[in-house]
C-alpha cells in the first residue's frame, strides 16, 4: 500500500505521516488511532499488541527513560508479563531494578 493510499484510508495527512516515518514528529500513541491503523494494515493480534507496546515505551518521558538496553528489553518484558502474570512483588523488584539503571 502506498503512503498516500494509507493516509487516505486513515484520514491522515501524507506530509505529516512522512515526518512521523522520518522521526521528525512523534508517532500517534492513542489506542483509538493505533487500532484504526492496525485495522487498515490488517494486523494480527500480536502485531497490534506490539505497536501498542512501542507506543507505551515512546510515552516514557525523556528525563526518566532508562538506558537503551532496558528500553530494548521492554517489549519482551511486556509479552512475558502478559503470559506469566508476575506478582506485585516481582513488578516492584523490576521497578527497583529500572530505577538503578
């Protein structure tokens, strides 16, 4: 699908979407917008969750973002947490770990 066709279907401005692709402006983080994009691109549930996870990571304020290694591990953590349902204590331990990195 071309950029113009995608933007037409998503009711987005092609110029702004191009800027998003080049990292000049922030990507959408709204669940509603991301769901619409996923529908247009016919994403499966795993792909949909991945774009939501990436939006969450991008929502972390720059002044409190952990190092890049931790950021890169967050999608795997999210998938693991969904499947294994970590306890509150495990989550607290992870938060402490993130604070010290």
